[in-house]
């Protein structure tokens, strides 16, 4: 996807945490990083929690999401997402599969109240090639799997934990 978008003139900037966004004529026109580097833009795609995203825009540009309203909101959970392909097919899988862990209620408490990453997990597996086989070469499949996890307020170091968590999910 990145290569396709780059061919269309989209620029990607990694390892640059957004801190503030300028608005001109009702649209975001620039993003500033924590180091104050400015990136002018026509469009922003944010994968941060909505509370954090709105907070990067001056309050006067977001009347429906005032600072007071943002302070009252609770952050959503996080999602750990893995995109992968296989060199064989799995015809027994349907387009959407939900795999419930052994202690779903307690898992939700781990995510929302305790803010800890549990040893077990529940998963959502998406098999888009089930309805659109053109997304993979013949005899192959594409998937993504989502695992609900605590959000970044948990302090989990995903650079350290992520590879082990990914391996556990794929196992």
C-alpha cells in the first residue's frame, strides 16, 4: 500500500510523533512534530486515539470537541494488528472469525481497568480473500488479525513486547 501511495505522490514520515496541527479554512493544513518540524499537507490520516487527535487542533477549530468535553472522555482500548499472507489456502475459514479467549470477561478487565497485557487473548480474524480472491495470487491468501489490548496509557513498551505478542498470536 505504501509503494502504491508513494507512486501517487504521498509522502510518509516515520518515527515522527505529531504534536500540533494547523487549520486553514476549516481543513488541516500542517502537522508539527514534537521537535517542531512542520509538514504542510492536504490531508491527514491519524491512527491515534480520537481524544489525542482532537487535542492537537486548537479548540476554536473543533467546537463539537471542546477541551472540557475531551477531558470527560475515556480512551478506547488499543488494537494489536497483524497483516499477513499465506502460501496456501484455508477453505475452512469464513470471511470473519471471532476466537474467544478462555476468560473474556477478565480479559476486558485487564484491558480497561488493570491496563495490563494478558497472557491469553481473544482475536478477530479477517480473511478478505474469502470474498475477493484477487487480493492474493492463486493458491495463496491474505489475512489480518486484531487483538484487543490496553491503550498506550498502560505504558506497555510495544517495541519490546510486540514481537513476542505477535509470535504468540501467530502460534
